[in-house]
C-alpha cells in the first residue's frame, strides 16, 4: 500500500537525510582515532546506557548520533538476537527497538528483555505500514513503555528518552 506523506513526514525525512552525513563523519572519525592507537576516553559511568536495536543501518547511525550528542552511552546492534545478547552481556537503562527485523523480531525481543529485567525502560519504533498501529499496541502489551512510528521525529524521541530515564533534556 502507498503511504500518504504529509509535510511533517517530509520534514522528518529531510532532518534524517541532513543528520546522516554528520553522524557518519563522527563515526568514521572515532573509528580512525581508535585504529590509530589514540586512546578513547573511558565511558562516563554516570551516563545512562541506551541500547539501539534496528536492522536499518541509517536508522542506527542517526539514532546513535542523536543519543550520543544528548549525552547517552549508546550501543547499536542490527537485530533482536544481537540485541538480547548485548543486553545480557551489558544491561542498558533504556532499549530502543524496531519491530520488524531478521533473526529475532522486535515483539519477541521486547518480551524477552522485559522478562529478563522488569525495570528496564523500552521504547519501540516501527515503520510497519498498514497494521502499524496494531503492531505498536502489541509492543505495549508485551512490555514496551512507549512507542513511536517511523519516521521518528528526533526531538520527540529525545524528549521521550529523557522522560523515560527521568533526566532533564
């Protein structure tokens, strides 16, 4: 089915397009510094930890950059199976997960993370077209604290993250 985009949707898409190159530049710069032997500062233990689970590389890149710029310690993974492994190895304060992913879907991931840690905050984002609203409601039933449809409005996402973590913006 064809999706009807309004001005707000186009503005959000353009914001993502504008943010992706700078996020990629920062990521490449950090990788070069690490590869060149430059010591990367130790993570600040007081920074809330956010785990981003999304199979779309651009989404991970943009969300990760926006969250890091807002002062969060961020880990990004490409699917639900990797997300569960990452969460079990190093629990996060907040998990942001897509719904439709290979290997292990978002609904299963939300349910298993919630069972593993009832206190962790979970935010689900989804670009599922058609039955998107039902998928987002199912995510809440399985343990998500909040849901957002894609394309994500970054200021709205950051406000939601700050609220979930009881942290001023």
